[in-house]
C-alpha cells in the first residue's frame, strides 16, 4: 500500500512544471510586465506550478501518419464497416442532434425566454440560432470543458507546436481578463484549446464580443444571459443581417454532388450555379452564396 501511494504521488507529479525556466515564457513575462504593467512576482507565481496538459498538446500537434503496413481484406472490410465512405452527416446527427438534445434546447429557450426576446430585439438574431450554437458547443452549459484553461494555454503557448503564437496571444488575453474581472485564472475549466463558457469563446473574443447583459459588472460566458447576448453580438458583428435568409436546401441531378466546389471558403453568384435551385419555397436572396454539402449514407444533401 505504501509503495502504491508513493507511485501514485510520483505519477501525479510528473506533468507539474515550472515555466519560469522556459525561454519563451521568460520573454512572455517580460512583455506582460513592460506592456501591461503586471508585477513580475504575480506572473512568476502563476507560472511556477503548471500542470502540463499533454492531451491538448497531442491533439494540437497531431499530424497524419501514413502507414506502410498492408492491411488484410478482412481488416479493410472491418474498417469500412466502422468508418463508411459516406454518411459523415448521419454520424454527426446521431450523436449531436438527438431528440434529447433538441428537447434540452427547447427547455433552455423557455427558461431564458425574456433574455432571448430582449437579445433578438436588440441584435436581430432569432433564439433558435443562438441556442443551437450553445447546444453544440457546450450542451447548454452541461459540458463547458474539462481542461484547466490557464495550464492548457500555457502548455500550448510554450511547448513546441505550429500554433505557439496564437496560443501566446490567447494566454495574454486570458491573464488580462482574469485580472480585470478579479477571478483566479487557475480555477477556470474549458476546452482542449482554452475555449470558455456556454459559447466556447476563445479569450481574445471576450474583449471583442463579450456583453455584460445581466449588468453584474463583468462579462461571464459561464452565465447564460451574458453568453446569449455575446453570441448574438458575435454574429451581428460578423455580417448577420436582420430578417435575411440564412440557408435553404437545394436540388441537383444525381445522388452525389461533385459539380462545384463546396465549403464555406468558396463563394458563387447564383447565376453561376447551373442545375441548382431551391428545393422548397422561393428564396429571395441574390447576394453571393456558398454550397454546403452534408454527406449521408445514400446521397449528399446540398444547401
């Protein structure tokens, strides 16, 4: 038993790290002192005992590895059964858009109806769009993340990966946010990238889009009222236009769509898309559009 206790203690301490000895962390601390007037002692204390987050680091650093090993026909068959070529949208819906999740969304709207009504009046965003985002991002606040945000951002900022600069910016903004709003940065949990709250905002988005909608003197995306308004503000500032259609399902010839490039990064004029038309009622939208393909088991659904 004594050996087991010692072993557990040692294993538990393996990831603890003092980042005051890390050259990039030293530069970061110096920047925070000179640019934002933080006390060196405060920052050094924060970075003196960080639990290195290996899971987030492995995910962010992950690269595709091509296997040279030839698989047997039986192994290939099993892989195809487990990961079919088509049906990615079916698999997503199975886990993310369940009847239970929809019922939870309806309940969430009813619980915060007055907030949703005020937000729609002010920002022009209907409640169903906001609640869908909250449902997917955090299951209506039931899963805001299991990783300590400070330790995660510190790990991703200073352990080698392709996005060090991005995560150093997020770490800077998170420290500033915690200092400004007077909370302990060590006590906040979030995603494996350091996203926070019901809407899973990165720390830099707090300053840009965060709204103190419940008027308690601080922006907290852990609070439903602030999260609802902040998501609406994010959408409005990024091009949402009140009363405008968002998407419509369209028809095309065949069961699999390959005629045009799909995805959010490619825009088209509607008259460029031959053989594609709204499937249901007329769609009075004449600006540029994007084609979104949802791969189902037996056909592609196109929007």
